[in-house]
C-alpha cells in the first residue's frame, strides 16, 4: 500500500496545495495501485508514510509547522527512505534557515543546504519553469529568496517569475523535492504528478493515463508561451 501523507493541512493549507495529495492518490487509484491518503493533523503523531507532502503557508503557521516537524522527526523518516514533495513554505522549512516578515532568521529542518532570506519585494504571479526540457506551470506568492548550496541540484530553471532567485526554482536532493510553484502544481502538471508517483513507488514505470488535465496543461503552456513572447 502506497501511503501519501498530507502534512498539517491546517497550517500548510493556505494556498490549496492539499490538492497535490488528491491528484497523486487519484492517479495511483486509476492505475489500480493500492493507495491511501492520510491527513496528518498538527495535534496527532506524524504517521508513517512513503511520501510526505508539505504545502505553502503563512509566516506564523510555517514557524509552528517547522517546530512540530522537527519534534516529529521528519528527517529520520527521510533517512529511512521516505520521499518529500514540498511547496513554498514547505520548501523554505526544509532548508537550513529561513526568514519571515520582520527579517528574523529561523532554523529550518536542515534536510537540504538552502537558506531563505527576505526579498525586497514579494513575488506574486505566474511561475513558469523548465524541468529537464519540460515546462512546469504554476503560480507563486512569497516573500522569500532562496540560495541553495553548491552541491544542491535546483528543481527547475526559471522562465518567468522568481522561484528561488529569478534563475532557478526549488531543489532536488535525493528523494527530497521542492518547488515554489502552487496551482496545485501536481494538478496543473500531470507529468510531474506521475514523476512524483513513480519516484514514491521506487522508480516504477507507470502506465500512461490520459485525462482532461493533459489538455488543460497544454493550453496553459501555449497561453503562457504566447504571452511571454508576444
Ligand atoms: N510564508 C512564506 C513567504 O511568504 C511562504 C508563503 C507561501 O507558502 N506561499 O515567503
């Protein structure tokens, strides 16, 4: 049974990223894969899972979530082989430190060599990036600027928007993947949902799955490309 854990939706649920869990579970189910989607509330134990999903959140809830996840031992779950897919606040929390409004710097979970500081202006709008030649579409809404360490691979290169720093977006460190893109990003980019699913299943090849999401993805890419060149 593939177990997908949506982490603290009451703290990391402001930007609709809970949809990532629904998409993963549904795409697994439609292929006949035995799957469960578990909501891990902030008042309970962190359940054991194959993939932990961290969403975006506001500054205060983000600080609380990082303290709870440090206490719950997310990093030892990753050491034991679990995958993490994180978005925005989730991304910032996985790094060594991050700042929130007011410029104080807080200790992160330290799973990845990444430092987030406060940017002079908030990034709000389309976030278009390329992941190994494939377009990833989404939107961003954050006040951070993230610098990844020299050995850390970015998740994507930025075409439009800021992501980490206007050049690259997110990071991929082993089975810890992170991006600034909301959407929910796995609903907007079905190919990425399948990449996450395949990784969570230990690199298993997945049967093709046609859905309306593919057509919406293609028209969104077309619209964004036309707008950026026109
Ligand atoms: N609170 C963080 C910031 O503003 C993250 C916001 C988000 O998750 N969209 O930078």
